[in-house]
C-alpha cells in the first residue's frame, strides 16, 4: 500500500532505460498540473519505474503510451480474471448499452445475478450489491453492528479493507508506531483521518489463534465482528495457518461475533466460491468485488439471511450506481465464462501461476538471490528473504528486503513484465505458455541487474 511521493517516482523514471518511458514521463508531468500527484489513486504512485500511462489492454497484456508491451500480472489490481477486454463480458455489456445504464430502480438482471451468487458462494443466502470493495466493507460493518448491537471491529495488521476512515488502520504501520506484538497499537494510515474511529477498532496480529481466543473471550461483549482477508493477499499472499480459520469460526459462533471474510481479492479468483470454498470455512458475511465482473465496477456483501435481512429492519444502505446494468451484465457473463468447461479458466490460471512460481524460484536460485515465493497459482507473492515462509505482517516488514523488491519490479517493467510494486502477482485465463516463458526470461535479466 505504500505510495511513493512524486519526487521519488520522477527520479525512478530516469533510472533503467532512458527514453523507454518518455511519453509516460511527459504525461506524468502534465497530469500533475490537473490531477494531484498525477494519478487517481495514491496506491498507483508506488509502481516502479514511474506511474505509467497505458493506451490499451488485451488478454494478458498491457500496452503503454510509449508502445511498450507488458505481460500484465497486476490485472487492474485483481479484477481481470478472464483477460483484458474478454469477449463474453464485452459482448454482454455492449448488448445493454442502448437499453440504458441506470434505472434508479431494479432490473431482472440483478435478480438473476443475486440468485446465481447464492448458488455459488457458500455463505450467501442473500446478496446486496455495491460499486466498490470499500463500500462493501462499510456495509458489512454496519450490518454486523446492527445485528449484534455491539460496536467494536477486530481487524488484523497488514490486512487492507479499503481506504475509508473506519477501516484504513494498521495496514502497513511503521516499526516506531505499531506497539508490542501481542497488543498492537491501532495506527491511522492517512493524514486527515478521524481519530475517533480508533475507539471502534481493535487491531491484532493475524494467524495467532491463541491471541485471538484470549482477546475475543475477554471482550466478547464489545466486539461486533472480526474481519480478515482469509488469505492475506495485501501482505505477501499469506495463507492461514492450519486450523486458524476453523478456530476463528468456532470462536465467533460461540461468542456471538460476526465473522467477516473480505474476499475482495480472493473471491471468484481462488475458486468460483472464493477462499471460503477453497479453504472450507464459511463466514457469516463476506465482501466481494474485483473478479466478479472482470473489470466493471461491481461489488457486494453476501451472507446469512438473518444478518443481511437487517436491511429490512432499519439498517440502511444506498448508492446510485448499485446494481447498474452494465456492471451486472458484465458479472453475469464473467460467471458464465468462469463456470464454462467445468472451470477451465481456473485450471488455466493455476497452470500459468504454478509454472511461473517454479520458474521464478529456479531463476532466483541461479542468480543466487534469497527468494521466497508463496501463495496460489491465481495469486502469489515474491519477496527477497532468507525466511522459508512469512506468517504475518511483522515477519514481512522485518525479514523481507522491500527496496530490493522494488528494484526488481522496476527492472521487470524494463523487460516487459508488469507486476505490483509490493510483489504480488496475479494470473488470468488468457496467460499462456509463451507469456510464462517470456516472463521467466525477463526475471532472469531483472535478477541479474540487482
Ligand atoms: N478489501 C480488500 C481485501 C482489497 O484488496 C481491496 C482493494 N485492493 C478493498 C477491500 C477495497 O476495494 P476497492 O478498491 O474496490 O474499494
């Protein structure tokens, strides 16, 4: 989540291959006169070599304004599961464009999508659509508080649940402010954030069931919900330790606490039914976004009827764009494509991802770099570390070489491979063997330059 400031980003542009990013550089400078920092999300500032400007995306590739072609593993920060501009969603959306975009009311399409989601997602007895993951999380918090009559939300260090005041806490807190491991301080992540929300949030390290048990048992009467990424994709793609999700599930059931899985990244990416299907633990509520609509802005909260039906009993949620026709149409087509041929799209993502992970490990070993690859085929993480696994945010912050990772990511861009500044790679169904080979060759070059 770390954003570079503009100066750092500008300097980056002059490293690497001079001239390669000339037009992006010029646009970046022009943009800063109109768009603060030259971008529309602070999280896009950090991507080495500099914030690039793109003209086109197709399949597994991106094309920037300088004409450079990248194999893309950022994939719109996760939504693109089928490939950019995938035929099914594009055709389905096109078919709706002349019949209107927003009715300020319902359409049959959203009923069809709601029914489909309830069939696919284990926790989904009801669904409410929103336009972004950030909003979905806010609704989940409100539902949990409305249902339990309690106030506090437990969240974990290194987990990201959107940029809103109430959730943007302790995502990547510095060593000087994060406090002791077993009783972390809650750290606001942005200037301008309201300090009052700190009273509502309780921060814990993730993946430690003993600490979670102790905290929840002691404070059950204040805690409305526990929210977590079931796989911590926003830090190192850390999988849960064996028994951790099951333990959290048992505790929340026993203590009357709502368990929320934030599946904004894992949903429809790890499996059609998300991480909850893949890992076999069903939360009370789950938030989804990104991969459900292959790049169109659709998100949702899904969950148990008793909690979701608080929306008929005084819990309020609105939004002009909720259930908008193009996004819902795109989601229906995306789910069709993901389910096709018994999940062939997932097999392709897994195959490309596994080949990449193996190839990157081998390339790093040849370059004699201490390198860790962890995660799943559809989303994995690379870091420079001597550790054999990273189990939580503090491991990541303490034991991985983040500056070296950033240099690696910049060198990869020079070699025509785009991955995220924080070392997360995602695959899509359009990545093929040639993309994988090209990526591994690029990584060899990038590793040699370190
Ligand atoms: N939750 C998680 C786990 C996320 O990764 C993100 C976005 N990266 C969000 C919530 C926020 O979603 P959005 O950017 O759509 O608001």
